[in-house]
């Protein structure tokens, strides 16, 4: 994983050390040592307060600990600081999901639409977008989005046997004989 460019007088050794520290914090998180991971990331924030990857990881730390409202500003700052590539894609999804959980449904939809537009080959963003549509009071759009992702990604022969019908219904969910 590449570290996004950092505007500052940091050497390549500093950047390599930063990446190693982030990898250690991620491993601590995977090992369910959330407090140790967060402490390491907050210490990195003191040295790299505007580094997009550090900001993203601090947001992720708060998110994993169930503090989504604390995560949101870090996700926003990471994006504004120029987070790129797969980390940006993940950050947009995390931000959108956190906004949905925090009850900011319109902004969640907007953020997740951005993720889907910027990263059209990543279906996870579209699935989270469906959840945001549902939370935003658009269940038809939510189900239609999920059906579209399902039809594009499944290898299940039983589902594929009904692909044309399901493709029709994703846009016509309310169709019945009387209506």
C-alpha cells in the first residue's frame, strides 16, 4: 500500500516508518486490541496531524470502537487532505456508513453516491448506498440497487434463471395485476 504524498519536509525513511506504524496499528485492530491501536494512531496524529492516511486510520479507529460521530470529522479531513486510491474508496464508504448511522441520511446518500461514481467497479459502495437509500426513506431505490448489484455479481444458476424478470422488477417493484 502506498502512502499518499505528504506536503512537508519528511524523508523517505519517515514515510516508511509511518507506513510501518500504521500497519502495526491495523494489526492491533485485527487482533482486537482496539485501545492499543487507537493510542498508537493518536500518537501518530501528533507527529503527522494533516497526513490523509493517518486521519483516515484515526477515523477508522473511532468507528471500530463504535464512536461513529467521532470518526466522521477524521474521515472528512482525510478526504479533504487528498486521500487517494483504495484508501479513499474505503474512506468514502466508511464516512457514508457513519453518516447513515448518525442519522445524516441525505449526506450519507450523497457521500455513497460519490463513492459509487468514483469507484464504479467496487460493489461494496453500492450496497452501502442501498442501505442509505433505505434509511433515507427510499426503499424502492434501495431494493432496486441491491437487485442490480446481485444481478451483476451472482453466479447462482437459480437466480440467473430469473435474471430478466428480476432486472425488470428492480425498476418496477410495485407492479401488480391491478396496478
